[in-house]
């Protein structure tokens, strides 16, 4: 039976009270809804010390920011976006329109319609997070979204040039230096300076996540998101140094980020724990990674591979790295995860930054019921139907009348009756009464 070599002593992110966050977010949204740009400016000054004349960047400013970057940075952005674009295009190509004839002259179909306007939130704060621009904007554009609004906060009072470059190169139609709840609310409800969008995508802190939650329904969102999660599933063949490094690579996202090793090898677990303690002090991001490992890091030892797969699947983690002798076995043995990373030659950092799959993924157990952001999220699959054969319409009318009356939906039944009467010669007392009354007048 599985036991924990290292446990997490504090409650999870999902267990913490969100009352304070929720109240604060609701206030900001309400004020932006009622006051518009004036409230946006006030909160931007309060939280980001940022009050430009216009939050939206013009083309001249964008061009200057891109020109200020080293050529290698621009080339790397282009390379990564080409990987994301290629995979997103493959996903889009897999989504075919459908049209079939179910009865003579009865045509049913569906087609995929791009959402008219999408908001992409690109987090920042302490560091430029260019990868989020790739994942949200490139994917939306591949889906065919005609208008993508992109928002990112200033970093220590400066415009993040690399993030702006990524937004522009990804295809954003409007770029705003605007962060936090004020950005999400502006995109959702609209202001004098920004037309509203229909869906908001992209990760963010607890306040951004709560803003998306509160605005869901008024606009669509990609996911309800929590802190980044990593689970490494390993047997005795795994390299402990690689495991330790990869666990900490995700722990640096923030002090609430769970990093978990589940393994059949107690020896591996002990080696990994010792290596983490050696690596952590030298990390520039130890102020995030240290608390994350201390408070949310776990090492779970399982008796055998069957138990390992069962434990891993029950966790339903965002990222799952599989370091076993047969890593592709995870595809068959697991169903609850945001993304799989199979074998030690790949890692979550590749998914976050360079490989091309989308890194906006379900957290907090949401992998039990949803996958991550993909090109289909930016498309509406809408159905249509037509009938060109009167006899088929009459037959469906007969069935519709009977089925609707079982549910006591007389109005629905009568819609079917009309077709059965008009095209099939059926007699209905209620129709005769109406027709005869009409004739008498």
C-alpha cells in the first residue's frame, strides 16, 4: 500500500478561503463596469504604478520595442511560435465539418465558427512571460478569430518588450499594457477605450483567476486555473538527478505550486529528496521554489506498477512526466491529466516554453473532466438542418406530435401536426376547427 516518504504539511491552494480575494475582485469589476476607463486608470496606478495616456500601444511603439530586442530573442520567439502554430493547425485540420442525410431529403450538419473576439491575458509582474502569448494568441489566430485583444502588465514600471514582441508576432490585433483584474474586467465588460470580447484565455494569479470565474457566463473563459502542478511518475529506471531538477523547475512558478514524485522505488525517492535539498539553495528562484517544495511537495512510494498508475490517475494533475521503463504505457493506463511528458528526454519546461503543445492546462483536479486550451476552444461548433422532401417532413411531424404530447408540450406537437397535415394528409381536429372557423369568417 502506498505511503508518503515526504508529505505536504499545509492545506492545498483549493482548500484556502478565497473570501477576501473574491470580495476585492468583485469591487474592482463593479467599479469598472460603472465607471469605465476612470476606474481602470485608478486601479492600474494602485497596483502597477502605471498611468499612461493610453493603455493601447500604437504600431510605432510596437515596432520600436521589437527593434530594441537582441536578434536572437526575436528569432527564438519566431521559432517557438512556429512550433505552436504547426500543432494548432494540425488540431484545426482534424476538426471537419459534417453533413449527412438521415432520411430522404433530411440533411443534418455542423460547422465550426470562430469566436468573433477573444481576449488574451499574458501574465507578467516580476518576469516577462512570452510563452503565454504563443499559447493563447497563436492558437486563437489559427482557429480563425478575427479580433484578438492582448493585455499584459508592466514590469517594474516598464513595458516588457519581449512580451510585446511575442504578442505582435503571434498576431494580436490590439495590444494593451494593462494587468490584473482591471485588464480582465476591461476585456469582459468593455470601456470607452476597449470594445468587449466574447472569451478570455490565459493564466494569471489568484486575482486574475477569480476575475475570470466571476465573469464566466458574461464571457467565456478557457479554464478555471490554480497554481502550476507537476507529478513525476517513476520506477527504478529513472535518474534521480533529472527527477529532482524537474520537480523544482515547476516549483519555481510560485509558493503554492505542488511538486510530487510517485514511484515504486523507495531508494529513488530518498535520493531525490536529498538532491532537492542540495539543489534548492543555489536556485535564483528559491524564494518561490523553496516554500512550494516545503509546503506542497510530496514523495509517494507505491508497492507496484498497478498501484503507481492508480495513484497517479487519482491525482489528476496538470503536468505528468513519466520516467518508467515503458513510458508510453501511461497513454493506456491514465485518463486524468492535463498533459503527458513521456520519457526523460522531454519535460514540462519544454511544454511550457518550446515544444508546441499548449501549456494552458487544467489544475486543481479539473483534469477529471476537461483537457487544456486548444484550437477548438476558440471555435463554436454549430448545427444546421434542412428538409427538402415533403414526405419525410410529414413522417417526422407524426413522430414529433406523439413525442411532444407524451411530454405535454402541445405547442411543439402542433408544429409537427401542421407538417403531417400539409404534406401527409393527416387529419387533426384542432386544425379542422381553426380552418373551418377561418372559412366562416
